[in-house]
């Protein structure tokens, strides 16, 4: 996962295939609440800015131009990342292996579903593989 500056927007690129990068099909958010909008936590920041205090996150393996991107916030514990009604994906705070400040993510491992409009993608950090909503 990579985060960019708060004012960043990520224009262009494909929205993705709905599959994990290893080809394994992941839950796509069918029958779930839609992804939030208007720059709030977990809203798309492709072509739109995040609200003050949030940053734009994208899947580093896919690159900023190709990855779906969403607004996230810095955190120190998972309770700071909770948003009600976003399907079965689990909001959590992850601390990157480089020791930087933690960021809020939606964990979609083990078949948890992402909100409608987001997709579950494989994400690797320091050798640890996990599945996150983007």
C-alpha cells in the first residue's frame, strides 16, 4: 500500500478486474452497501480529492496510475478506522513494515466482501500478503 499527499487525485487507469493479482477471484461487494462518496474515509479518490485530514491510498504493486484508490486516514488503533455499514470487510489499522504511521484499511481476506464499487486486491508489505479493498 502506498499513500500520497492529501491533495492528490489519481486520474486515469483502469478500475481493475475484480480479481486478486494472483488470479484468484475475490468477493466484489455484490449485495453490499456502496463505497462512500465525497472525500470521506474509504471514498474513491480517483479524480476527486479527499477531505482534510485524509490521504489517497493505492495498491503499490499496480502503481498509482492503474490502481483503484481510496481516501484513508492515519491511525494508531483499529477503532479509528470503523465505518458502519460497509459490508463484511473488516476496518483495521495497519502499520507498514517501514515503520511509518498506520493507515486505515478494509481487510477482505477469508472471503469478506468489499463495499459495492470497491474490489478486493492482494497487497504485499514486507513479505506479508493480505487482501484489502481498493
